[in-house]
C-alpha cells in the first residue's frame, strides 16, 4: 500500500478509535476542520509539525502513523482512551503528559543501558 493511502487511513482510524471528531482534532491543531478532512482523504499533504502533534495526541510515534501492518496498528490502539466530554485544553494536556511519560521512559532506558 502506498503512503498516500496509508497515512490518511491511519489518521482516520486513530481519530475514530479514540472517539475524536474532526472538529476536536482541528481545534487541537488550531486549524479549520476542512483541513483534517483533506488529510483523511489524502487530498492534502500533512505537514511534519501537524504529524508530530497528532502522534502526541494519539500516543504513538510518527512512524506508527505510517504503519501499513494492521497487526502493529492494533497493538498501538492499546494506548487508546475515550475522549467523550474532553475539550481542546484536555486534549492538549493529555498529549503533553503522554510526551512527558514517553520521554521519561526513554531517559530511563538510556540510564539503565549506561549502568
């Protein structure tokens, strides 16, 4: 499968799996909802800063958004949370917390390897 197909499908899959609307994702990225629709259709190329922010929101690595293996994608869904009742401030806080946790885990691994 080509990247032009994989990324839009994965963006939509992660968004819907997490119970997010296009409006919520657009608010999180501070863009118009129509841009999210274009990203999910593959009719607009997504910028790297948006891709990075979405990876934080979805609690996956950027590479996971490009993953075409369904089994690996399903494994990433294990980190999903329900977003009902959350506003954009909540989403930003969750994404930031997830980033802090991932950084902590990575730093712990590095520290452990040095011993």
